[in-house]
């Protein structure tokens, strides 16, 4: 029976990084399909010489869908730009988005635990960002009148989960205390 340290090593080195990369690839595939469908809807509206499609889709809604699909196709670049603009972390994430978590897993139990928790937050953040895209897409298609209103909290919550380490550092610097995963490891011994 594996102990907790072996489970954390497996989670942090195999399962969670692969899950994060799979979520990004899935977002890119869904974004490509959304762009293709929106372009097809615009083509149908132009060929029928109408501003509204049979299913209620408008040209403006299709243009928004193309924009949202484009953002979904490039989730790693979008998050890299967000890291650069919001948290000055673009240099770290430029080569590898998973390099943002601070490199390797470390040698002791607490470093492995911190890396696994941070990867889990990144995965949760990506899922929240995907839900935000889908809610905004639902409103662009005319299905959900509150789509943009619900997409904004999901998007910012996903960004907060993705950049949890920096946000904890910013809060700690604002309060004048040292908080974060390294300090937690130091406190736990």
C-alpha cells in the first residue's frame, strides 16, 4: 500500500500536470468548434440575407462567439498574458505555463504537498475559466440572458485559483506578514 508521500509524488508529477494540459487541449478543441460553428452561422445569415438565423443567432452574437472561441483556443497564451499584466509573472510562464508553480516538486513532503495543492488549484481555475467561456457563449447564442453576469465571477475566480500563490503573496504583503506555501512548510516543520 503506497504511503501519502508516494501518492503526492504521483499526483504532482503525473496526474495533475497531465490533467492541466488535457484541460487546455480540451478548451482549445471546444474553442475551435465554437469558432467554426459561429463562422458557419454568419455564412448562413449572409447567404439568406437576414440579420437573424433560424435558431435566433444574430451576427453580433456570432462575432462574440468567434472572440470567445479564439480565447478558448489559446488558453495558455491568455493566461500567460494575464500573468504578465496582473502579477508580473509573464517571464516565468513564457516558456511553460506549468513552470509557474515554481519548478520541480522538491525533496521533502511539504514541498510535494504544496506543489500538488497548487496544481489542483490550477486545474480548478482552468475548469472555472472554461465554465465562464461556456456561460458567455450561452448568452451570445441567446440561451441564457444572465450568461455574461455569471461568466464574470467564474472567470475572475478561475484566475484567482490559477494564480493562488501570487494572490496569497499580495495579501500577505498588504497585511505585512509572510504567508505562502514556503512559510506553511516552514511552520509545519
